[in-house]
C-alpha cells in the first residue's frame, strides 16, 4: 500500500494542481516528482514538519518582497475582508489565524501602516494600492511554487487531508480556549 505524502497548504489564493509522480522514495523522504512510499501516519510531528517546510518556503518569498509572515497574514486578512476593518476587528481576525498576542498583532498593524500598506480612515483600516499590489505580487510568486508542492496529490487525498486537518484545528482551538480561560 502506498501512503500519501504529507501536504502543505496553498497560499495566496492558489489551488493545488496535479502533476505526474514517478518513482519511489526511501526512509520517508521524497524529491520533486516522487511519491513517499513509507510515510508515517499523520500526527502532530508530521503536521508540524509540513507546516514549517511550507512556511520556510513562503518566508523566503516574503523576504524578497520586504514583508514578514505576520505582516502578510494581517495584510491578506485586510485585503480579503468584505468591508474595511477596525483595528480591533483585524486584530481578532489575525489572532484567530496566528493565535498570537493581541499586542504583537497591533505592532504588526503599526508596521503595515508605517510601510504605507494600510492607512487609517477614521475608525477603519483601508488597504492602500501598494498593499494590494504587494499582495498580488506575493501571490504571483507563490503560485508556481505552490503548484510544484501540491502537484500530483490526488484530489481524494487532498479532500481526506482537508477533513482531518479541519478536525484537528477544531479540537486544538477548543483545547487552546480551555487552557486560556480563567
């Protein structure tokens, strides 16, 4: 039986694509165009390794664009919001994603304001043209890399991984809420 390779999430609005896989890998490793034949069962370690591998790739791209991971998450939240957000609303949204301290998120918003990627308009934060352009540029840079990472993973495997990861996220969020109450 062939195990499914660990997956990483697409970023910047990209969708997984398929590409052929060939060959096999040993010791749970794979190279471009190969499948993992002896992958471990999914657990916290495997999830963490996939997360940090994907995040490392993204952070290299973000560095080339002069933005941090936290800044990109906050800016993307502002760009994709239906309506302009208040600082508190944006902090809450980003906190839901990053599980970060609100004071740290406010500092990130201040950085985005200083860079001219967001601008205050009364009680709301608006994304500037520069902020939208940066988000589009990062998305364009991430898209081909994401396609190579996700390529060749069958849709059924992606759907199963999505279901498992959604459940893990739900349970971890509940545990975090219990740990931080009182």
